[in-house]
C-alpha cells in the first residue's frame, strides 16, 4: 500500500469533521467489551491516520498502538494523543509488533487501500499472527455499492476558508478499483494558496471475498453489520463492519 497521504495529511481532519468518531468509538468499545476485550487490554489501530480513533480508545482505558504508513499523519497523531501511545510507521501488510495484542481495529476504509488480494490476505495473516488466542479483529470497508453507485464517476468539491478540494472519482468495474484524483488548494502563511495533487486507489471487496480471505488467515468471521450499527447489511449499505476472531493453530506462524 503506497503512502498517499503526504499533502493531504495537514488538512485531513478538516475534511473529516463530519465523521462521527465519538459514535463509532462508543460502538467499538461496546463490541470489544462484549467480546472480552476489557479496559487495559492492548489494542492495535491499523491505518490509524491522524489518531482520532486511537486517541478515543486510549481515553476509554485501552493501551494503544497506532500503525500507519504516512509519517505526516503519524506526526499529527502524536501531537493529539497522550504519552504512552505507541505509533509505528509501517505498512499494514508488513506489520511487525513486539508481541501479541488482544484486538486489532481498522476504521475509515483503510482496508480498501489493499488493492491486491494477496496484500489483503497477507494483512489478515499478520493480524492473526499478532493476536492473542481468541483475539478480536474489527474493521470496516466501503461496500461495492458505494463505489458502483455513490462514488462511481462522480466529482465532489468543497470550499473552506483555509483549504479547498476537488475530488474526482473513476471506478473500474472489472478490476473493482476506484481511482481518486484529489486536488488541494491550501492557504499558506503568506495568504497565497498552494496547489497539491494526489491520486488514491481503493478496491471494492464483497462480503464473500472478505470471508474467504479471513478463513485462509485462520480468522473466524463472527459478524457483519451495516456500518457502526447492529443492523444486518443490505443492498444499499455503503459501509460494512466486520468482526472476526483468531482461531488458535499449533505453531501459529501464518506469515
């Protein structure tokens, strides 16, 4: 997974201010506790970005590790979280932890950035390898419906006082990849706006594909939801939330 958040990192939180992080994290905490992941447990946040979820779970009483492949995003994350949170500059498919953790979480469709099934499987295997026996993995993805019907070939734009963006989408139904061409205009200290351009690529995965990769990685799928709710996913669910459990195998080296 390439580092695609270099220019965008400085204004990422501005454009994500509509994400209900508090609501999502309340849901995550409830699910984690119901599955035996109590306060004080060690949790790894994959694709932690600027640390919004890492920070909230830390405040909820969990020991946190944040993993991301953008040094710019991690710098912002470190500024907003308390001491004791460990941040690692690593790719999700190549994570190397110092020991096992009780749970992994991954939010804001970070998993969709794994555009090759081999990388998806490798990431799941890494997760399984670093989970405690019976450990929990909770993650979300953008659904195929969202790419095909909501993003597709649409263009979105937003104008703020300090920063503006143009977000152009192109979805390839054959490869199931969505290409985001992002143009940013960021206001500098001299009052002038600087233009930055980035390209992001994500891939759509069906529930069946996710389940197949989890099974191959010795992770048991125990629930799929319509986003951060207890509802079953429907045809028009734009975000899918998966909960899986580590299945202990002798030797336990899947990577």
